[in-house]
C-alpha cells in the first residue's frame, strides 16, 4: 500500500506527502453533512428541523468513536516507530473490539432514551415522531460507523493517508448515491422519505466497512488475535482510553461551547445566527490545510518519538509551525478583503452581509495563531499528554471565548463576540507555544 516512510527523508516533504491526501478526506467529512442536509431539505421543512436536532447527537456519538481512534492511532504510531509491529497490530485489533463494545452499549442506551433526550433538546410533537423513526434505524446500525472511523485514524498513524482519505471520500460518495434512492425511491426500492436518509447512511457504511476491513486485514495485515487474553485486552483498553477519553471529551465540548456562542448571537437577531453559521463553515474550509497538517503531525511525531528521533521532531515541528503562520496570513488577507463578496454566494440580506463582513474583519487577525493550537494539540497527544491537549481547547472555549463574549457583547454588541473569539485564538495560540516548549523539553530529555 502507499505508505509514507515517516522516519526517513526530508521532514517537510514527508509531512506534505502525509497531509496532502488528508485535505480531500477532511473536505469529504464536511461534504457528508452537506449532502445529507441537501436531500433532507428536499423532503420537507419539518424533516430539516428534525435533522437539526439529530445532528448534535450524532456528532457526540461520533466524537466518542473518534476519541477511541485517536487513542489507538497514537499508540500504533509509537509502536510502529519503535519497530514493534506485532504490538501495533494488537493495539488496532483491541481498539476495534473496544469501539464495537462501547458503541453497542451506547446504542442500546440511545434507543431507550430517544424521547427524553430529544424532548430536552427542544423537539416538538411535530418533529419527535420523525426523530424517533430515524434514530431507531440509525442506532440499529451505528456499530457500522465504528470500523471505518477507527481505521481512518490508524491508517494515518502508519503513514497511509491515501487510503485513509479514500475511506472518507467513499462515505460521501455513498451518501450521494444512496440518499436520493432510499429517500425518493428508485425501481423496486420504495420511497422512504426521512427514514430513507438513515437507511442510506447505513448502506453506504456497509460498503465502506468492507473496504476498511479489506485494507486492514488483507493489504496492511494489521489485524491479529495473537496473544489475545482478557487481561491483556483490558490493559490495552486502558492505554487507549487514557488518550481516547480526553479527546472524546474535547470532541464533545467544542460544539457545546460554540452552541453557547450561537445562542448568544441569537440575541442580536436571526441575521446574526445566519451570518455566523456561514462564517464558521467558510472558516472551517479555509483551515482544512491546517487541520490536515495537525493530523499529520500526530503520526509524524508519534512514530519518530517511538524511534527516538528528537532532532527530526524538532525540525518537522518548526517547519510546520512556520507554514501555519504563513497560511494564517493568507487567510487573513483573503477573508478580510473579500468577505463582503464571498457572502453573496450564500446570502444577499444586507444585515447578514454586514455581520458576516464584521466577523472576518475582526476574527481574521487571529488566524496566524490558530494553526499552532491544532498542531500543538496533536503533538501533545503523540507525547501521551492528552490532558494537556484537552486543556488547551477548554482554555480556548470556556476560559477565554465564552467569558469574554459575555462581557464584551454587553458593551460592543455582536462585534464583542467576534473580539472575544480573536482574543481567545491569539492567547491560546501563545499558550500553545509555551506549553509545547516546556513539555517537549521533558519528552526530549527522556528520549535522549
């Protein structure tokens, strides 16, 4: 398979080879939600509202699986770097067993609590029946999501980002094909409406599941049941969850924090909510390259720390952080000067245009520091310091962003929220650099 050798070659070239396929993969992740939302919108307004309630629950569910994947990928990368391939295989196999076991338990709990959970979230008598039917189907096949998501993370850890990205793109392609077939009917398949979207999700995951298993078992030969005992399995699960649980927590608290910000913005009118919703999506797409680099650094640092390559980690980190700064500058210039034209692609409401433009005229000045946050978080996980990584995100959202937004919005209006975001990004960026320098000294000292 097309693995990238992370232990040899020019650091910048290796990281670029690793990150480039991941850009398409990450874009596909964004594309999946857009495709689903598009076809749900074609079914009806109530269905689209119901999907709005479902999305955060699915996001939380997936966040737990991603946490397990991050724990597995970190451990696998270090094992591969140290040359212990059998251990890497055992970690992946144990992670898949952990993921399946946990998802089965969560799915049963989820099925039993559909009504109270979604009622608490604000679902009404019009949307709750739609949600109930959809989630019964989705929970029944949620285990299918486990294998591909963990596989994607581990394939990155071993340097095979090409296949990792293909798996992510396959999910989007599957949704594009199956969403309209099961929602609106085709040949002998009856129209299932909103429930058809849930069925389409599961059908597409079945194909991706077989592809993932084929790659891991047949091509990469990364699955093994050698030395499988209950004692070793539980110990392995403990090691995976040591990294996985803090990352899962981070995956969950992030949307919670941004949900609070959105709720605050709602006080300034529906135009503010619309403008911020579009701005955050544009911002995410602009940051895709930084996210790909951050994910690549987890694998790069993980393998090289396992191999004891201190200087290689230092050089690679320095070059990636420099690029992050330059890319942040490009984002600053592009979004600051073209925001008022960019919003016209999405909305022509004068108030939305004004707020959207203000967002980037303020927030854009923090983009030169944002990449450092993503990169350092990934490196800290590779250093087996998951709680340090999680604290960076907690600091950014709950210690800086939300409190400053509360204070400044009362004085500056909606622009106060944007200023709070700028402050949070810049200060957390500086804190990230400080934390990295301090912790890397400890890690490098232990490695030498």
